[in-house]
């Protein structure tokens, strides 16, 4: 890159952006310059203000102060529609596609091409989608239902949706959080394809290795303000993390096994799907002991969600589930939770939180019988509030208080709240689906510490994660799920991410 840049080479310039919410300054005098045709990464701790800044650039939030320039001209956005007209598109931290519609319907929703008689011109839409998909190598089939496609493809549909609206500047808020390594590589290939066609990409990620691999420039945000602008050649992942937190990170501790021979969870022959059909879960048998973390590796959509839902009693299945020696196969989900199963769901918005309720009410959710939350027949407001305060402190949930709505927390802080809640009340078994998804590196280490401490005290954990480092680092034993069956197992002390990755795609026979 030449060091001299002219105005025409700058796609986005933010100057002095400040945004206040009740009790928090989310953005404070932020400056950011993004070169045209660059992949520009934004990193920072949970709650640092990354999503807020991007929502401002996308017209979803109005800044209290500051100026936005796009392609050299000052702009004021009142709605995302204004940003779209200026060629800016955003793919959000949480997916926003409708499951029960096709890819085509999702893509054109809100900007349907019309024929002269005002009927929707599906043929034109289909052609345009195919053209965009081909031009950027996205490989999208417009006529499948969104519920039938995997997360990697959903991600590409979200990208296609903004390209369809003419975006030349693309904002991706944590696009890789839900992807397994080979899907991340595919996404990055797509991004390089887009950049070659002159598109500018701003992307947020907590995976600093990825950031270093793919970004042309990196901006670090700490506590609402820009603290550094670095080039990926000049820093290591560790240095980047230290810039984010403003101090040195502790080194990871060595681990020792705490596995006992007392069985906490026994699952036998768990199956979902009728005879003759392909089963989404096929004869899964596994044992987890007290003090043991069993990790399940797999590409998303291979039965992990179904396994979890069967153990939780959310989805009907055949087979048996035994918790601490007691068969619970016919129990309701509520009864299972009350018997001591903590549950960190994969979709924190759909199953983990009531977004429009304050934090302390979210503390009670699903834990209606836990001691701190009840007094006799009644909700114990005071107890629940005090315990929410404890979670906020122990799990470092960054919030102005426990009365704010869950929707006002940043994504990673929502996750920390759920983890803290599910670890409360000394569960016997924790089912943790992507427990640190969207959580920054410092908070991830803290959550791992909490899990290890609970494990040492006898907690059994079923860990499902797309993050192979997390699976290898936290698990005492690993199993690989592929097309609904457990196909391989590994000792995390000796397995490499490459071996695990190849077993996940069904290629690994070496197990
Ligand atoms: N609608 C809102 N109302 C009140 N406070 C908000 C709102 N949106 C964000 N905040 C606050 O602004 C701050 C920045 O949040 P933001 O979502 O931008 O963080 P982030 O850097 O994207 O974090 P994460 O990595 O966890 O996604 C946080 O303290 C958050 O609680
Ligand atoms: Mg965010």
C-alpha cells in the first residue's frame, strides 16, 4: 500500500463520533478511516462499542456528536434505508433471516422487483441472485428453504442480501463466530473475491488469529474509544489482545484431570427420526462422569442441536437418558433443569434471554425453583436481584446496572450473563453449546476458569463448540459427530486441530 492516500481512496471516514446511552458512553470521540477495497478489522473487548459504531454507520443509531463521510462526502443517515442508498450494507451479529422462507424470498424481502402489473417479478429476482452469486462465487441456490441450509450458507445469503441492495461497503459484525474453521476459510475466500471487485469490507471479530490473517488494517477500540491503528504485519495476536484490554494478559494455567468414576450422565441409543428416513440423531450413546468435560466436535448441522434438545427433553427421541443414576427419559424440560441440568443454549436470543426484560428478571428465567429466587410460593425479588448483582460481578458483565433490559447489553455481555446464570445453583450437569461464542479473549479465559473450577468440584459438562481450540483446551475427552452419529473419538492431549477438522468433515478414518 502506498502511504499517501487521496480523499477518493477513502471509503469511510468517521470523525469524533460520540454516542451515549443511559448510564454508558458507548462511543467516545471515535475516529476511523477505511480505505476503499480494504478488509478493515475492528477489535475490542465485549462492550467496547464496536456494534454501536457500526449501527451508527448503518443508520440504525444516531450519533450524539461527530461526522460521517462516505466516499469523501459528508452524510447524515436517519434510517438504514439512507445508508443503503449510500451503498452501505450490514450483516448483523445475530442472524436475521426468516427460517420458513426461501433464500429468494429472504433476499428480496422489502425490495421486491415488480412487473408492470405490480406483481412480484420472481424471474428477475432469481436471475439477479444467480448473477450476484456467480460474480462473487457465493454458490447460492435461491430456491431452498433457509431452515434447510447450514450456518456457513446462511452467512453467504446475508451477504448476498446486502449486495442485492447495491452495497459497495459491507459491514460484517462477527461473521465467523458461528463458523467452524473450514467455513471460515471459505468465507475469507469470498471476502477476497468481493474486495477484488472493489468492495470495501469492515469486519468485527474476537478471533484475533483470523483478524491477522485476513485484515489489511486493524482498529482497536477500548472502552468506547479508538486506541490504536495497527497493520497486521506489525503485531501478534497476544499484542493485539493486550491493546484491547490495556494491560498484560495472564498466561493460561496448566490443567490436571479431575475426572472421577462416578457417572453423571448416561445417554443410551438416543435417536431422532422415523425408521426408513435418514435420522438426524442415530443411536448416540455416551457417558460423562462427575468432574469430566466431554467435548463434541462437528460441523454445525450434524446433529449437535438435536442431541442437546433430546437430552434437555425439548425434542422427542427414543433411547434413554440417566442423570446421576436416575432415569429421566420421560421428564419434562423444566423438571430436568430443576434436577440440576444447567443449559447454555446455542441461540441466546431465541432460547437464552428475554430481551425486553431487565437483567434480574432474566436471572429467574428457567430457574424458578432455585433457592435465591423464591420464598415459599413467591418470587423473591430481593434474593434474585442480589444474586444477579453477584453474577454481574463474578462474570464481569459490563452493564450500568441490573435494571437495564437484556437488549441493552452488548452481545458478549449477554452471553456472560447466561453463563453465570446457568452455573448458579450448583448444577450436576452443564450442557454448554458454544459457551464463549461472541465473548472476547479475556472473558473467554475467565469463563474457562469458572468451568474448570466447577469441574474440579464435580460438575459434568457436555461441551459443544465450533471453536476447536476451546474444545481441545477444555475437554477431557472428545467425540466427533457426523450426520447424527458419533464417528470418532480423540484424546485432546494428543489430537491436533487438523486431525479433528478432517474427522469432522467425515474424512478422518485415522481415529
Ligand atoms: N440500545 C442500547 N441501550 C443501552 N445501552 C446500549 C445499547 N446498545 C449498546 N449499549 C451499551 O453500549 C456499550 C457498547 O455496546 P456494543 O454493543 O457496541 O459493544 P460491542 O463492542 O459490540 O461488544 P460485543 O463484543 O460484546 O458485541 C455497552 O456498554 C452496551 O451495554
Ligand atoms: Mg457487538
